[in-house]
């Protein structure tokens, strides 16, 4: 999956202002790729297939004329097996097509759709925060974790919460 034909696969995404806040201003995430995957995961948790399917290209891909168009390259996923697993899982759940498990183009498009939904939700929750909302973000994740009634510590939301442990909270 890391051959040159898939490494150059790219997808435009709507780069909401919350991306820069979470990555550059507040330094909660190390990279735009990290926040893109997180945002897509949140979007998947808070949205449904019919909603994200209604987004037209400019809505979930952003626009060049207003500076909201970002570009995600598959090569950023090649050394991140967890991100590839998230991409494949969400794409498969969205399409109900097993070929989505091995198609980076499909995975990136689906992630861009859900990342748009997730970024809109995260911007509503945290966009106006004056300070880095680390605790609020963890509480936000916990709220969804409790709402679905899961108790398995290996689910993806628990992994996200765990990633905000002492290292993240102390910086």
C-alpha cells in the first residue's frame, strides 16, 4: 500500500479555522494529519452517512478562492498503521463495500467528508475558546464514550483519550 501509485494519492479537504487553532495555536495536535484523522473520527461519531453524502465537492473539499482548501496526501498515512486502519474502517462502514478497505482514494474522500462534519462540530464546541481546550476536549470525548454504553477499553475513543494522558496534559 505504500508503493508509488498510492503514495501520491491526494484528497482536498475543507480546512476549517479549527485546524490551525488545534495544531498551530493551541498545539494540541502535532500535525494537520493528526487533526484530520481525529476530526474524521469525531465526524463519524456525530454524523450519519446521508448527511455526509449531501456535501457537495466544494463543501467538503474547501475552496481555493477563500483559502479553505487543504490537501491530504496518502503518503502521510503510510507509516501510521492506526490511521490506515481508521481510514479503512470508516470507509468500509460508509460504503458497505469491501473494496474500500484497500482503496486509498475512497478512504481519503470518505475521511474528508467526515472530517468536514467533525471540524464543524469541534469548531462549535471549541472554536471560541481563549485557551487551549485540552480538558474540554477530553470531556467531549468522554461524553461520546459514555453515550454509546461501551465498556471495552480497546475501542477507538478510549485510545484517543489515552493519547491525551500525562504527556499531552503536561505540555
